[in-house]
């Protein structure tokens, strides 16, 4: 039912508002588009499109399904991108000992198993392709800003001694882990893939 190509056909019709234009954008025939949409509607048991004033528009069911179709296509594209071959490269990474050991290193080890052609070198901050740094979080501790890859909770005080009742009132603070690629590295596919893996 949720064949990848069929989802692409559905999204093309939704965007072009025309079976004919969707067929042209996909490089297939108009009957092929009609057949894929008909099969999708049959499998779902709902009508996804209706014709209005010369346009093909999404029905209410179609609007809801478009959200899921978009997510599925995006996930499929990201997975294909993650496992596609990369050109050999060494990425220079800067991070504090704690961030590198507990957050970055496990993700990079996984990445290196997927892409052995990519190696990582830990460097000082000024020479880095990619920097991970801490910043005190603002607002809700549950809303992570776009330039962050994680939020961690840190104690403001040393660990209390055994039997210390103040331990039950220990205060904590939230910090964002910032993902900061250099200007040259930021626009690369490799940069995006590493970020996705760290978030996962």
C-alpha cells in the first residue's frame, strides 16, 4: 500500500494539483499516475482527491494522509542518503572532554562503522570543522532550539554527603549542546548526516 513510488505520485499530484502535470514532473504517463492514485485510494478505503474548477485538490482525508506521506518520503530519503557512499575525508572535531566522551564519541563510532571512509580527529577549537559546546538553556527545558542537538541536565552543586537531607532539594540546571560547524563544513552533506546521527 505505502509503496515509495506511489507516495511520490501522491505528493506530486498534491503539489501540482493536476494528474497531467504530476506525470510530467515524474517522467511517467498520466494513466500511470491515475492508476497509482486509484490503487492507493482503494488500499486506504478513502478518496484522496477531488476535481474542482479544473484543479485536482486534496480531500480532508487527502490532507491528513499528505502529512504521513511527506514524513515517510522524508525518512526514506534520509535513510538512503545516510547509507550512500561518501568521498573519503577527515573531519576535525572540537569538544570538551565530557561532551566528546559521553555524547559525540559513541555517535561518531557508529558513523565510522557505516562510513569507514570517514575518519575523525579531535583538535583545538580554532582548527575545527565541527564544534560541540555547552550553553545554558533558555525558556522551557523541554523545547530544544534548532541550533542544539541535545539538552543535558547538570547539578549546580557537588554531590551531597551520605545522609545529607539537602540532597532532596538539590538544584539542577539545563544546558543545550550546540552543534556548530565551520562555514565551509556547514553546507556539506557529510555535515548534515553527522548531525542527524547525533540527534538519533
